[in-house]
């Protein structure tokens, strides 16, 4: 990947290339100059976007993720009924025009619960990786840039978290803290930051001795400015890819916790809870576990496709 601080190359179609110097305004200044001259600008972000959009599977994944987000956003509008509304006179009803995905053992509409389950998935996935990023980026930056004792201590702590499987560690925390949405997010986030920190540390080690970092250091820039303005922007690519894929991992882990009975309370419209309920009727009322399982697969595949496309778009070897 080219250096984000280098000025972009621009050129009108069929004429050749023209290089505009970036002043204090950065890319914005270059784009203003190019617009005044009627020249098409090729920025690093635009290059990444074009390569991402050329990946058909990534575009499909982006559409799948968009469907999940839109479903979560408009759930109260499109759901046929409330996710907890019971009709004990119509339990275990097979899919029909009245209940497209059938009803469960308490007469709750399966379609409504699958739709509302998308909200739990989105919240858990995004909040978990956000927590992991906050912890991992801070500790990874300290470890990679400062080195020495900081690096040794932070990496040894990360090794401790690597020693625990995410699901087992999350179960322990949830059992200690209690069931609920916040404990699940806390548990999954705590056991996800170590990978973020290690990825960022490795990337920073290859960037911190670069010429533009040395130039900033020789001009008297402080450590905080060097890290936030020069090192981090050029080190976050692998972390962003990991974050996208980790959203899918968090969704699967949360569904697994609920399936095992240590995640969200049973009455919450969660895909893991629905699969757990449906397993009691395996081979008899298979729609009870099949549809929420497909919702998990659809969502996870969407995030994985986007993550793979983002990885390819950010890989400088594929330019």
C-alpha cells in the first residue's frame, strides 16, 4: 500500500499524469486544485474503493450486511407482531400465510423473533469489536512504538488472554457477572483485544522507522503527535480487516453462549435462544431451529465476505 502521506497522482484521461503538490490542506488542497483545473484526482481512498467494488463477492457481502442492518433498524415496522407476544392456542404451528416461519412452543411468531434477533446480533457484534479496538489499539500502540518494558509487559498480558479460548473465557465471566447483554459484550470484548494489540504492534514495528516518521521526529514532533498523525493511520489496515471479520466471530460466540444457556435470558428474541428451543423438536418441528440458524449463517457470511474484500483492497501486492 502506498504511503498515505504522499501526494496523490492525478491526470486527465488520455493526457498523461500530472502531480499536484499537497500543501497544508492535504488531500483537500490537492482536490481543490484539481477541480479548478478540471483534472481527475486519484486518491488512495478512491483506489481502495475501486478495488473493493471490483470484488463481486465483497459487494454481495456488503449487500447482505446492509440487509441485516436495515432489518435491525426497521424491525418494529416490518415484524408481524411483538417478539414476546404469546398465543398459547396456536403453539408449534408450521409455516403458513398467517405465520411465515411458524410459531414456537409458546405461540410466539418465529418471523418476528428472527427479525428482532438481528438487533441483538448487530449490537453485540459492533459493541464487542468496538471495545476490543479501544483496548487493543491503545495497548498495541504503546507496545509497538515505545517498545522495551512496555512491549514486554503488554505482550505477556496478551499471551495470558491468548491462552484462554474465547468461548470458555466468556462463559466464566458471564457466570461471575451474570447473564445479560452487557455482560456478554464485556466478556467477548475482553477476550478479543489481544489479537488487535498484536496485529497493531507488528504493523507499527514496520512503520515507526520509516522516513516520514523520522522526519516528523527531527522536526520536534512529540510522541503523541507522531503516533496519532503518522504511525497509526499507516498501521491500521490489518486491524480494520480483523475488526470486520471479528464482528462475525462475536455474533457466532454470542449465539453459542445463548444456545448453551449462559448468554441472554431465554425470553429475549435471540438467535441462539431460538436454536436452543428448536433443538428439543429436532426431527419433528425442524423449522424452529432451521430459520434462526440460517439467519446466523447469512449474517456471518456477509461480514466475512466484506472482510475478505477489504483485505484484498488494502493489500498493496494486489495493486
